[in-house]
C-alpha cells in the first residue's frame, strides 16, 4: 500500500492483521484511538499511506512541526512494537517503544523510538521521543 490506496480487503499496515477499515482506517476517519499504542500504530499506517494531515492532527501542539514533507521514496515495510508503558484507556500518559523498518535508496533501514503520548481533550496525541 502506498499513498491513500488502502482498500477494504487490504490488511492494515500497522501489523495487527485486521482489514484496514476495521483497524487504523477508523482512526484516520475520525474515531479516537483508545490507547497510546493504537494511536502509534495508526500514525505508522498514516506514514505508509501518506496521510500528513492525520499525522499533524494527532501531534501535540507544542511539538508539532509546520509540515512534514513526506518522502514518497520511502517504502515502509514493517512495524514492531518492542514495549509499552501505561497509555491504556484510563491513563493520561504513556509511551510505546517501536522499530519501523523501511527501504530507502535501495537500503534497508530501521527507525527505533520510544515515543511519548498524552491525552489532550480526551484524545491521544504524540508528544515526541522520550529523552
């Protein structure tokens, strides 16, 4: 899947194995992610699908960039969640550590991050990497 081409029968790029509409597609459509991990996975799927508006909308205002300029040459391949701390349906904050595998310029690369999340007006938002 690349660009906004996820189809009803496609498995969601986030790796949970569900069809896109029943998984991250519902969050991309406006439903609030119930946990920090669900938001992180939906943000990964948004990178795969090139959904810059969603990425910016789910970013904490104090750390949100003006734009992302997503690189269409990056081929996102796989997301691996390494761990999580808090971030459940009744928490105010949480973190998710992950590896996102991708190909760029013929090379296989990995981005590893321990991301911080918090609830903002009842919705999870990405704050940034844990220091």
